[in-house]
C-alpha cells in the first residue's frame, strides 16, 4: 500500500461518517488545506512534527481507533524507507582498489593538469563577478529545520491566529463579586474549545494536554469543543465533569450558576 492509498482510505472513512472537511476542520482546528493533503497522501507538505497529532485528532473526530491508524502510517513509512535503502544499495558502484586508483591518477594527472588549471581560473573569475554583483547586506536566515516545541506552538497560535477575549482582571480580594462565575477547564489531551461569555465576548483556544485555564462571567458560558471527553470542568469550585464522550463534538453547551443547562 502507498501513502496515496492510505489517504484514500481516510477519505472513504470520512465519507462513511458523512462528515465534511469543513466540519473536521472546525472540530480539530486543522486547516482544510492540510486535511486535503492528508487524504491525498501528500504527507511531505505537512509540518512533519505534527503529522501524528493531526492523524490522531482526525481519527478521534471520526470515532476511529487512532492507534490503529498511526500503526498503519508508521508501517507504510518503514516500508518506504526499506525500499529506498535497497534501491540505494543496488545502485552503488564499487570503489576501485588503491593500486588501480593510484595508477589511474598517475597516468592521467599530467594530461589533465593544464586544462584543470585553466578551468579553475575561469570558475574563480566568474564566481568573483557573481559575488560582487549580488553582494548585499547580510540577513540572518532562520534554520528551516528548527523544530518548535508543541507547547510553544500553542502559545504562538493563541497569540497570532486565534482571536481570544482579553483575560479579565482578578477581582479584588477585599471586595468579592457575589454573582461572579468562574469556569475552569483541565485537559488530558489536545483540545480545541470555543467559549462565549455572557453573549458578549467570544474566545477560541487550542490547548495541549495537562493544561488548566479559567474564565469569568456574570451570567453564563456557552461552550463548544472537539473531542469533548478529554476535558473536565469546574464551576466556582464544583465539579461538572466532562461535557461529552471522548471523540465526540460538543456544541453550544450552556453553563450557568445552576450548572450545565442545555444545548442551544
């Protein structure tokens, strides 16, 4: 099986679940362009550090077994590497023995010496002209292979891509607000979540595993998220538990002072 066939199986699985790429993108926060590349088997255009995380999130939204899909992906990669190594080994040309190499060098060295010197001078002259014509102020270039830690990528995503509401200032300790609501979430796996506060402020977040975050409101929160079973909630210190099963999408869950009320 090739990576293209593997991607085709992913696409058929999605179609069997009758889910669009837009719906999966909304639940996982993976762009539709990258999802299309996955289903086409073009994994080389994806950020290599996060391919496995993308596959895991994709499988969970479709209620498939993430470990089985990752196992098949790893097996395909291993098969491709082995095939490439065999091809390289077959194409290698044996090196000549030291004695034959020495004789060949001695016999041909004299005849090639003068043309080689002339060619070297010409190349050096051309290189100098190109260098002088193109020389400009040096600009530092970032190493394209530098890997960004997942946690740092999440922070950068929250700051530069996802527009979230400003963090409310903490209430003064000496003057607590009687009607304030504080909603706390704790994740066990990667999670995308949208929170609407008092029908006024809206924020979207991408949290890594083992992250805790708190929001404050006067009346209510409306929560939507992908993979609802990987997060638990507390309202003013009281446990609410999870808002859905693992691998499912929770939409417009209303949380008030009385707890979880309804889905709009």
